[in-house]
């Protein structure tokens, strides 16, 4: 039916809403992407953490160390997410695709030993390890600096709006 199953493991854990049948969906060829389910039901919009949780929660719930492996979790966070959003020619580094990519500082001690990089990414990587973000070949973020956004203005307006909405 060309649908996407969006898995929000952090939100599911926080709300105690159960463990989604992701391995079954993957085995049936369903496109499974990752999400955070928003700040109101997760308090955390960290996709790196969601990738880690997605790769661990099913192992524990099913008592199966092969359930949702690192490569599947990474694909859910990248290629499958792009497909879910209807983005074409993105989600992969391939000729003819958009030049969307990130540079990750993989020199931290938790990236060692380096037996399998995909496992390090799914199980150890942190959002703070992202040094540079390119979207369609343009640098949007580099070493703590947002190149196209006024972070202070956004945070100021967000705080102002929250105070108005919640009378605080």
C-alpha cells in the first residue's frame, strides 16, 4: 500500500506505550523510518538517540541480539526517512543525488575499537559529534555555528511565545 511506519522508540518508552513491531514490519518489506514524536511526548529531539534506541529496544524485547541491527537502524534514520517524506534523490551518497551529508568527528574514544563503523554510528555516536551539515551542497552548520539561521533570535522568539502561551 506504499505506507511508511514511523518508529518513535524514545516516546514509546517515555509514555510506556509498548514496543512497536518494527522487526515484523521490516521483515514484511514495510518502509520503517525513525522519528522523535515531538517534544511534548519525548522531551528529546535527538535522532542519534532514537537510532540507538531503535537498535537496542527490539533486541531486549525479543531476546534476540540480531533484531534491528545497526545497518537497519541507520537506514531507518536516513534512506527510509527520506522516502517517508517523499524526498527523491536524497538519503544516500550517490551520483545524481542531492549533496546532503554530515561530517562526524569519529575520533572520540567511544568510536574505538573500530571493528565496524556502522555499529559505532548506531550504538555509540552522539549528536554533539556532528561537526558539519551540508544540504544540497550548502554548509548549514559548522563547528557550532548555524550558517543560515539566527539562533539567538529564534530562541528569543520561542521563549517569548512560550511565555505568552503558558502565562509564565
